[in-house]
């Protein structure tokens, strides 16, 4: 989609919609929102809806960054303690590795 062809009201609507969709545990939607609307929010000449778009882009970037940190921490913790967690780790694993390194 080319944002240059869209009205400013529609840009704000789309940005808000993607921001709200991210709350459905979809942090990649926040990342897409940040990438897609970054130029609109911070590089274009000022217009009426830009302040709200800037707010949604900033919050989307913050939300996706926080999710990234949480996922990295979870994966690191799980990989380091998987063998110690025994049956519980087996139940939450998609692939069960054989043996122990």
C-alpha cells in the first residue's frame, strides 16, 4: 500500500487499527506499524493528524521492543534450564531433544 495515495484521516485510522491489533498478543503488528508509519510520523511536513500518528508509532515501537526483550529472556531461560525442569519442560516443548549436552 502506498501511503502517499491515502488521506490523512485514513492514515490515522490505519495506524490506530494496527496499534490496537497488537494488543491481541501480536507484537509483529506493532513492528509493522512502526516501520510502515515511521516516515509519516517523523519525516513528513506537519499536518493535523500527525501528532496522533506519532504517538501510535512511538507506542508501537516501545511495545514491540518490550515483547522482543521478553521473548529473548524466555528463550534464554528455557534453553538454560530445560533439562532441570524435567517433565514440565517436555510438556511445553514442541520438539523433545534426546540426551543431554
